[in-house]
């Protein structure tokens, strides 16, 4: 069965303090790995798709990377508005069901 | 360019009543997914539908739950005879037709409270 494990569960950073969120996965034939941001009371908002090991994507202060076993979401010089829960999800080969991790709750303190 | 629309945003039902949750996918999207989220838990897959077809319902309880995506109109998730354990946020997502590796786009959910 596909598994996605995110760490840490919660992370508190000072504004400007860079860090990384981890997503470890076990899946048969990864077709895609997705990162989402979820704010309280809202649905997940799509950030990135990564398709193969070595791939990197960037958007503002966020950078996502992918290896054969895990993905990292790097946050550079975060701001309070980056506070949210970040979700990782995997799409296995030959199948359409996307499996989500339980997320990392990020709090950025001014 | 409307996103995924879900209604109602909040729904309160007494035990034993029926709950109907509606989802209109993004324009041009023909794949619909329903997920359930409990507080401090991840999103749990329930069902995947295409127009007039249920493709995968492996995450949906066999009893009391049903889903449809008719040729015309929104997708409906129906929960009969609700119990307190059904209280959760229910999210709908959609994706376009094609290779199947497109990301899902989510609505803002329906929060169901069973009293």
C-alpha cells in the first residue's frame, strides 16, 4: 500500500529563518509527487508537481526537490504569510488514486 | 475562471438524517474525487468518478455512503442516516481529462456536523 510520511509534524520558525520540510514515500512506480498548501478552513492549494528524481521546482520563497525516496520543500527567508499546513501527495503508476501525507504545520513568527 | 465549487460550506444534520454534498468541478475537468479530512488527520481518499461512472470507490464505506457524477449537473456525495462519526470536512477535487498525472484542484470543502 502507498505510504506518505511527512516530518516534522509542526515547525515554528522566526521570520527569515530558512528550513526544509520532508516527505518520505513508498509507492509502486511514482507517476507524480505533489505539494499543496492548506490554510485553516480552506481546501488545499496546489503548489508543485515533481515527476522524476533530480527534478526541482521553485516559486517565490519555496523550492521543491525530489529523490527516489523522498521530497523536500525548502523555505528560504520565510514570512508570516507562509504560515500554513504543507501537504505532500503521491500518484502511483497505473492508478489514479492520490495518497496524502498528514502534513507539516508551519508557523512563521514575525 | 471559477475553481472547484462546493456547497454548502457548512451543514448541520441530526443523527439519522441524510446529508447531500455538492461539487461542481473546474471548467473543462471531467474527473472528480472526494476526500474526507478529520481534525489533525490527513486527507483520506473516498471515491473517484468520471461522468456517469464510478471508477474507484475503494475508500468509501460500503454502507450509507454513495456518490454520483451525472452527465449534467454537479457531483453529489450522499450520506444516509448520518452518525456522529461522519462529522468531518469533505473535500472535492477535480482534474482534466488526459494522461492522468495532472494535479488535483480542490474546493474549499463542506464541513459536516452531526448533532
